[in-house]
C-alpha cells in the first residue's frame, strides 16, 4: 500500500507541476510570436533546435540507464553516491565535447555565423541538462522535489521574458531566459541533494565513467534515432524552406509537444516503479505494464482526437492571425500524442525495464534511417505540411515495429497473463494469452 501511495504522490506531483510548466507556452508562445514576428521567431526556433542536439548528446540516455541503476541500488547510499558522481562526470565530458563542436559549427557555417550570440546563450540549457539530476530523483522515486524545482524555475523566468523581450531584436534575450530554466532548477535542488538525499563525494575513476557510458550506449542510440526523427524537422526545414515557414511549423510543433508532454508525469512515475517491481516479481511488473498500456493509450487517443478537433480555435487563440497556417499543420500532427503514448509504454516501460535495450535501439535506428530521408523528401516538395506528414509516418512505423518485436518475444502487453499464479516469468517465454 505504501508503494501505491508513493506512486500516486509522484504522479500527482509531476502532473501538477507539468500542468504549470506546460501552461507557460500558452503565455510565452503567443507573446513571442507577436513580439519577435515570424522571421525572428523562426531564427530563435532554429537556434534552439541546433542546441537541442547538444542537450541530447549530453543527456546520452542516462535518464534511463542511471535511473535503472539507482533503482537497483537505492538502499545503499554509498552505491547511489558512486552512480551519481560517475554520471555527472560523464555528462560533463559530453557537455565539453558538444560545446566545442557547436563552436566550430558557428565559426565555419555562414548561416550560423551570422548570429553567434543566440547560439552561445542557448547553450545555457546544456549546462542545465548536465547539472539537473532528474534521473537521481526518478530512481529514488522522489520526483516531487525535482518537479517542484523545475516548475518554480520556469515560473520565475516568465516575468523576465515579459520584462526584457519587448521588440524583434530581443530574440537573444529570449533565448537566454528560456535556456536558463534547468540551470536555475539545479541550483534549487542542490540543498536537497546534499542534505536530504545525503549524496557524498566520490571521485569516479576513468573506468567507472567509461562503464556508465557503455551501459547507456544502446539507450543513447535508441534516443538518438527518435530524437533525429522528432527534433531534426525544424533544422531540415531551416535549410529547405523560408524562415516564416519554419516559424509556422515550430509554433505548431510546440503545441503538439506540449500535448505529448502532458503524459510525461505518468511515464516518469511508472518507469522507476515498474523497474522496482520487476526486481521482486516479473509477473507483477507485467501486470502494471498492461494496465499502463490501456490507460495511457486511451488517454493519449482522446488527446489526439481533441487536438484534431480544436486545432483551428487553439491556434487562433494562442498564436494569433499571423500564424493561421499553423492550424493545418497541427491537424496533420494530431496523431502524435497517441503514437508517443504507445511508444512510451512499449519502449521505456517494457523494453528498457526488461533490458531489451538493443532491440529498441535497432528499431529506433531503422526508423531514423528511413525517416530522415523521408522528412527531407517531403519537406523539399511539400514544405511544412510534408514535414508534419513525415513525423506521423515515422512514429507510426516505430510503434508497429515495437509491437511486433514484443509479441515475437512473448511480451504482448495488451493481453492478459495466462497463469496468474506463476511465481516467475522468463522474458521471451509464452506466458501470455488473449483475453
């Protein structure tokens, strides 16, 4: 009962803060698109999309590998401290590498070299990615503190945005304020990490850092493929379309991502909970996954339907008349909440929990290999509409491949377990049957 109460508390805390966090775009996006205008808003979005690659590389899959390691060793403070510092050092090495790479790109690519300041301040988000240890709080199932810190940081930056971004030339200021959110949240969390969680200094060896990178590698490949498919679209459009078209697409994309992110609290709370359940009973973990499949799938499907139906009035209210083309793009992207909801259950909550990292990695990489050329092709000939179509096709293909791979291995998580009295469950065995 105590575990169920903790899970409910984590979901509720994350949901409340997520609601506050993703309410922010409904204030900031309408303000920024009007103040910066489509051209400079597109420039800001393009710079943020470039720096997002650095964010992703720095994260490297530790959100799942480090969380899983913390779950397994949560009752041993010494091991938790060791995992914490080896992960932080690994992320720091990656942050330095991405910073150097970004500097070279800005120096030698003319389109980036025209506005170097915006890329420099956008890189603040990478510092935040390194310093904000959400994976630690997930593994300990104490997400309330990290969620509150992130929500508070985002809430505190809102007045700064309205006060200091007043004309189109202030896009660099907007980038600096938006990029500092996670860094500010990390400052808020520092006393909690040292005093309440009692993390102690541990000097990680080169071998420990290398091991943490090795373990996270398959998850990094999986995430890289998904990231390339979902986050490269704005970059691709930036090279093949006009800036205002990039602005129309990224504005619609922010709205659809806010809708997808509404389900993050459920996934973030369930992943460590299911991973912990698996250490005691695989059967119980699989039951949790089945329940999650139907609940998450149902809610995400309803969100997709609502997005399609309300695209025009929402875009008119949030984005304004100058972004009217974004409403049609939002309708094209409306299946994504449903597809990403299923992907979370099949991929993170099932494949990662049962250590099928390499299987998920192969599926994601295959999706990226097919999806990126498709995005380039459709964006080239159909513009933003083609980019939206490609994102849905890519996500649908990945979900279908995951479902087939799990069924082949005896994990059709949408069905009921045949032998509820079984004491153990061997991954890949035929322990399932239809309802």
